[in-house]
C-alpha cells in the first residue's frame, strides 16, 4: 500500500497545472477529460499551437498514469512534440520527466533513465530547482526498484536539503517518507522508523492530522516485519483512529486488514474474525471489489485455522471468484492456497490435488510472466529509439547555444590573443585528430568482435532448443505420456533459464551449472537412465560470483552422450569437473563411452565430422581468444586401453571468467 502512496505522490510533478488537476478530481471528471482530449487532437491541426495545448497533454498523461500506462505515454509524447513545435523548454523538460516516469512505473528502467536524465539536465540549465526536485524523486524511485538503495537515498537527501533551506514542509514530508520506504525495502528497519517519525513530526507541526494515517500504517508495517507485533498493532490502531475520524473508508479498510492480520498471526482468531467482518461490511458499502475479495480470503484463512472448514470454503470461493473477475493474480494465488488447506481439513483428496495443482501452475506462470516482461522491455526499447535520438539532438542544440554565447564573449579579446588561441587550438586539434583515428580503429575492431560473438551465441540457442524438441517428439512418438510430461516440465524450466540468459554476454557459473544439470536429466529420461552423471566444482570457487559466456560447455556434454554413452551396452558415466587456475576455469568433460572412432565409419569420417554445436563453440572460443586471452581453448583426447581400444573421451575446456 505504501508503494502506491509513494507513486501517487511522485505524480505531482506538473506544478504549473495544479489547479486544473484539482478540477479533474471533482465532479464532471469525464467531461473534462474528453474536452482535453479534443484540445490535444485539434492542437496538431493548428499552425501555431500554444502553451495551453501542452498543459492539456501533460494533464492527460498524469491522469492516465493511474488508469492506462500506454495511454499515459501517448499523451506524454504528444506533450513533448507540441513543446518542440512551440519552442517551450519548460514543456519539453516536464514532458520528458513524465515519459520517463511512465516507463519507470512499467518497470522498463533502461528506457526510463534517458528521459529522466535529459529532463534533469534541462532543469539544471534553466535553473528550475522545483522541477529538479520532482525529477530527482522519479530517479530515486527507479533506483530503489532496481535495488540501488544507496543511490536512491542520495537523491532523496539532495531534495531534503533543498526543502529544509526553503522551509518547504510539504517536500520535507515527502523526502522523509520516501527515505523511510527506501530503508524499509532495504530491510534497515531502524533507519526506516527514524525517517517515518520525522515525517510524522512535520505533519503534526503543520497540524495535518488527517494525513498522518498512512505514516502510522508505514510505521506499523516496519514493526510487524521486525516481529514486534504489539507495537505494530498500536500504530495500526492509531492509523485506524485517524482514518475513521476523517471518514477515509479505503484507508480504514487497509488499517483494519492489517490489524486482522496481526490477530490472525497471534492466533487470536475471534478478534481477527470481528475485525475482518467489520472491514468486509465497509468494503461492500463503498463498494470496493478488490478489498472485498482480499478480506473474504482472509476470513477463509481464519476459519480454516479454527477448523470451521465449511464456513471457510464459502468465504474462499467468494474471494476466488471476485479475484478472477478483477484479475487479482496474487489474490487468486492466495485463494488456491487456502482452498488446498481447506480440502485437506475436509479430507477431500480430489480438491487437495486440484487446488494444489492450480496453485503450483499459477505460481509457475508468474515466473514465466517475468521472462516475457523482459522480452516486452526489449521491444519497448526498440520502439523508443527514435524518441531517444530526438533527446540527443536536444542536448546538441543546447550545446550549440552555449557555444554561441562563449563566442560572443571571446570577441571582446584582442586580435593577438585570438591568433594565439587559434594557433594553439590548431596544434591541439591535430593531435586529437590522430588520437581519434587510432581510437576509432580500435573501437571498430572491438565492435566487430562483439557482434560476431553475439551472432554465434544466437545460433547456439536454436540448435539446443531443436535437440530438446526432438527428444520430446521421440517420447510422444513412442506414446510414452508419463515420460513426455516429466520431460516437458524439465524442458520448461530449462527454457526459462534460456529466456533469462538470452540477452546476456556472460552468466553466473551457478546458472550455467543448473542448465547443464537440467540438460543431463532430460537426456537421462530420453535414454532410459542408461548413464549417470556427476558434476564436481572446486570448493574454493563461489559459483554465484563467477561469470562465463553461456552455452560453451553444453555441446561437449551433448557429444559425450551422442558419440560415447549411446554406444555402450551397460550404464555409462559422464563427469564434469570445474576448477579455477590463473584467472581461468578449467572444465573437464569425461565419459567412459565407446569412443568417437566407434561411432564413426572410419578415421576419415571422424576427422570430417563436426557438429553444429561444436563448430559454433570453436568459433566463439576463437573470438574470446582475440578479445580477451589466447589461453582460451579446448583439447579433446580419445581415451584408450592397453589394446588401443576406445574407452571414452576427455575434453578439457579452458574459459576466461569474470568475478563479481
């Protein structure tokens, strides 16, 4: 809840439209929005749009930020385009800030930062400290959501200093509260409480009792997470008193739900039920379908804990149906969990199985959604390239203006000084020209190597996916439904890893090992457990801190199965050993298969055969040798017994690594 409050506060960036924003929240809201849409539409047909058209677009962007982010971005870009036509620098800066905020709310931080940074640069140039405060707030929120808490706090502290110097109590409250939220997310509860209390003190100094409710609620959440339930309960009750006094029904719901949660956690089931029921009555009277669904699920959890399973099921089903209607995914997840517990209490094995599966599948789909969001972020970045180019042009125009001012000042100096400066500049430019050419040549070579490596990496993923799909097809062709389902489950987990790592030049060693393990488990299923495998990592290595290029080891594991283990009559063994030496990872893949020679028709075939995976890996290693170290490489040894009969293959792969 406090993140929602924080986001809404950060939407107060449009200082010159505050009066109109108030009117939008009044009666006749839809009529005003429709009229503003018409203003913006007609503005693009005018030969000379004005500032009022820009204001209309910015107001609409602010309004739709709480309704539809795509629509909000549309009007943000409209405000930017109109500001460029009018030549209004303030409008350009505010619209850039608004667009950046929209991307930040969507979670597309890489797309948000160019807009926010450009807005900040313009506010600095114009000397607009008020605009600078708001854009710093947005940058801080983005930093916090990326986990960069120290940088977020730096922005909030800069705003706090300005607020104190100007004695701006409103901005002091905002800064203290946001710093508290940042510390809370950072799990630094003492510092969070300190800042919440400072915000509370300023509100009391202003006599703003009505606005203390959310702050009391924030304090209660911090104490709850610290395990101090009695203190948390006291602050939730204080929040409730304030909210009841000023008739803030939705805030009352939040306070009462928090109180009910504490009672439930303390196993005070009767008290929890009383609070939840009172909150439910308020929620229905508003009406507020979201909170009605949540509170019904909480009631179901309480009745489950009391063993009153029939009553619990009624509330859980109401909560589930409302959550599905309102697309409340997290609430649907909680309802499935509660219904699974309820079915266990009613000894209904079928429902235990059904609701348990629904819970697991939905939870797993949320992880998949995260991967899809990353893909969506890539598409968004592509679509915004043109707008980002305009920002670069904007900066260049500002630099040209600065240069013209400097040239006017230089005209005041004597001809002799100008001549000396020109001579000095000519020498300097000549030297820089030589350095620039050398640097450009070096950068072009590095770019070529990076592009080649990305192209080779992009070939590996389709090749690997194709092999896995062939394995699934073989199970289905054999009508082996059970094995196919197991295989598909493991394959889905493996695909999730590939989606997450598809954009990365390097991945953590622990993620690479996990992918290899999944691959080996899939192949075990495919070949009916005809081989075992073992992965040994040097204890002196921390796999979470070591980063290597992805998919380098996998082709050699694939060859060990295909050209070695597959030909054995009894069980085979594949071992992967990883050690670190002289800033290199030594990865040894060894199998006790029949050897490569047996799997080929003759020596000529052995020399001629090179799989796609191995070929791409060799090319990638060649690029790594060019870019980083010539010590990277691979050595393949055919293992033989005393009678010169193949008893396996040993591959030693040398990979440079990066350390976090």
